[in-house]
C-alpha cells in the first residue's frame, strides 16, 4: 500500500473544484477537512453558496472522463439515479454561429444533469472516503502562518461565532470568484496577482419545464450560440426527474427578461427556433430566475516572484470563465489531476511549479472562450492577429461541419476539452473546410 505523504490538508470551499481537490488530497493526506459556510444539502438540492446552480451547467466529455477516473463507476451510478447519458454529437443539437452541425454518433459519451445533482453526487463520493470531514457553517477569517512565510492552516469562525484555528500541512483555496487569496497575500507582504478581464456583460435567465412527450425526440440537449448580428444564445437540456431546463443569455446589457411572457419572447428571438418549438405546450415548473456575470477573470499567479509555501489555488478562484461555454467544472477537474500528480512527488507541492503546471490546463479553454467573446462586436479587448484569423476561420469551419461529420466531430472534441483549438487548423482540416464549402457553392 502506498505510504501516506502527510497528515492533514484543508480545502476552502465545497464547490465541485473543492470537492475534487479533497478527493485527490486523500491520496496524500490521512485527514482532509473541507470548510464551507453552507450547510451541505441533499443530492439535487440547491446550495445557497452556489447561486449559479439554478442555471445550466455543462460537464464536457473530458470532465466526465476525469470524474470516472477519480470515482470509478460515476457515470453509471449517476444515470441510474436519473442523469442522462448519450453521444455528445448524435444526441445533441449544436446550432452554432448560424450553422446546424451534422448530427451523428461519434462514440463520445456525455453526461447531463443539473448542477445540484452532479455536485451532490461528487460530494457523496468524497464524504465516503476515509479521513474526510466537512466543517459546515464556518466563515473563513484568514490564514495562519509561520513568520509570514509558510501557511500552517486557517482561522475560521464556527456556527456559534467562536474563532478557531485549523492547522494544515496544505491549504487549497477553492472558494471561487470571491477568493480572498489576493487580499491575504497583500496582508502577508506578498505581491497580489495581476488580473486579465474580459468585460462581457453577460446576463442570463433560466426556467424549468415539463415538455410534452416527444418534444425533443431522442436528443438530450439543444445549444444555440449567437452570431455577430444576433448575439443572443440559449440552451435546453434534459434534467433528472423528467424535467427540462431552458437558459437564455445576452451580452452587454441585452439580458433576457424574467417575466414569463418576456422570457418566451426572448426565446423566440434566438437565431434558431428549435428551443421555442420544443417548449411550445410545455408545463412551466417555476418562474424565470436571473443571473449576472460581468466579466471573465483570470488571476495570473504564475507571474508572481514569490508565493507562500503551504497554499495553493484551484478552480474559479484562479480563473473564472464565461459560463456560456460550460468549461468551469471540466477545467477544475483537469486542475485536480495536476494537483494529484504533484502530490505524488511532495505532500506540499512548490507553488511556483504548481501554478506553471496549472497554466497548461487554463490556456486552451481561456484562449477559446476569449477568442469567441471577442468575435462579438462591442466586447472590449485586444484582437490579436491570431484571434482575428481564428474568428474568420471558425464560421467557415462550422459551415462545413453542417454537412461534414469529421469536421463536426473535430469541433466537438475541442469544445469538449479533449483536443486543443490548434487541431482545427491542421492543414488537412483547413483544406477540407475549403473543399466542403466550395462544393456547397457549386
């Protein structure tokens, strides 16, 4: 049996990122404590600290594969409990940039369920691990350190209002966009990280329905992305319990209304009518709820000259992506695997090495999302030559992918974070895009 590498690790935040961090920490530490201000709900119930949980979430194929690696049998157990699994191209309608991708099975399974369901299933898997405890209804006050140079634990205020110290050989901050690590660094005399921001001004609204029988056919998802002329977007996904969720989005202040009539009118304004037709005659199960996402934010910890030992950052606390691309959970899963690999070498990985390795999991999805955002007029940001070239090419690729299965599959593999965006620019694929589009014109 593998020798334990440490005694106690602490994870700040019980999000999916925090839970996956806790899972890999059990490979190296005898005890792992997950600290969160929420009371952990039952599987499928909403958590106050995850307001975005009432809206659509995506677990890309790569994310599903990582969950399967960390929790063997996860997909099968989730499906038995009500999640939906199917081919990510054959059972999903991708209506992107004004084009309908060819729809055929490509042997790439996906997993679809609500965020509370998926998070609850992961949390149940983590709870079942030996040595894991949850400290709930606890506010994180700050870090404890040795002469300001090494983090030795955290200070928290428990549910009774009492201050307590939780010692740890390693602290992992997975508290999301509201992470206080930059503030703590400044308090300890370190330089806080610079930030990259893409001001997208996204607003979206979500409503759940019970569709009429056969409204989706064999499909489990419809995703409609905007175009430069009509940047409104929407998604319809199958949920556990025979429900379906519609999420609508708009940028730069063009946000979907939350009154039922306005919500349906916004749905009808999408570039494709598939979602509007699917919910015709459906039974609404609630009223629309709104969420605002002003900007994607990336904290550049990898640029810092110094960082305290015993502290790492993971998930949205290091990079918060535009949620319309559904990358967050999958990127957090990839980061958890990086942490797992480094823990196999040292119980407290060197922060500099960790952040350099994490960059490799962030760069591809960040570049994809930023490039797609900057394709929309009005979104501020620097449009490099590479971004302009990619944004000129992708609509042509998607046009060809409406009839060419190999190109559709290649794009979905990039969307699913299995392949890098550069794979779409291979010479053979560029030539195929040109040839397919040329044939359409003749």
